[in-house]
C-alpha cells in the first residue's frame, strides 16, 4: 500500500514532463522541411529542456518558451502544441509554416506572446484564442489568413499589440476590440476589411499605432479618436473613408 501511495504522489511530475516531451515530439513530427537540421537536436540523447528553441522553467522543467524564428522550418502546426500548458511564449516567426492554426492553441492559458508572423499560415483565426487571457502580444502579419477577425478577441484584456497586416481578412472590424483597454498597437493594413471604424475605438486610451491602410473601410473616423493623446501613427489611407 505504501509503495502505491508513493507512486501516486510522484506521478503528476512525471506525467507533466512526459506531456511536454510528447507535445514537442508531435510538433517535430509535423515539420517537413528543416534545411538547417535544427530538429536533429530534438532527440532523446539530451533532455528536451536542452533542445534548440526550447526554454523550460527552472523549478519544474516544464516548457515555458518555444522560440524558433528565422530557422527555415516548414510544415504545419501540430494540435499537440495545446498540451504545452506552461507555455508563455510561442515564437515561430519567419519560417514556412502552412495550413491552419490549430484550435487547441486556446488551451494555452499562460500564453503571453504569440508570434506567427511571416509564414504561410492559412484558414481562419481561431476564435478560442480568446481563452488565452494572458496574451499581451499577437502578431500574424504576412500570412494567408482568411475569414473575419473573431469578435471574441475583444476579451483579451491584457493585449497590447495586435498585428494582422497583409492577410486576406474580410468583414467588419469587430466593435468588441474597443474593449481592449491596454491596446497600444493595432495593425490591419492590407486586408479586405470593410464596414466602418467602430465608434468604440474612441475608448482606446493607450493606442499609439493604428493602421488600416489598404482595405475597403468606409464611413468616417469616430470623432473621439481625434482626442486619443498617445497616437503617433494613424494611417487610414487607401480606403473609402470620407
């Protein structure tokens, strides 16, 4: 009985580490191109916390950062990424990842930074990204995203940066983004967005960078936006704004 008890108390730690390792191996399995042989370091001869691009928390050896930018990687994003439950930073910028962003990303409750910019990711922005309530930085610039900007992103109350430059997003800008009281940078340049600039944007007190250049947005600029004292860059050109 005593041994069983000891086993029961030891297992969560083992399971946690195993979950992270399995998630990383599943991530690796979806990588189809690796010109720089980055993934060769991802093998059992060293602990996964020492794999290239992986950072673990000192206390419990759980993956807190996965940073693989500018490494000529191609492939799709494994849904198992959602099992890295301690992940705070996911940075895959400037590679050749394609296909959709897996819905499972909504399971990353500790995620603060999500940088998928400069890839070939298609499909829609998962609306359950709104469950990652600690997000501060989201950049998906230069991809092939389609569909609408999910209104649920207005729940990300810690968000400071939201970048969707140069995609194929359409539909209206959700008025709910006016609830992002911490928002400093909003970049929507070069999409196919229509409708108007939401009146609620007059509440974005911390906004310093706002660009919607090159869309099909019409109507007028909400008057309260002219009173936003932190604005440095305000680019509404190449639209249908009166």
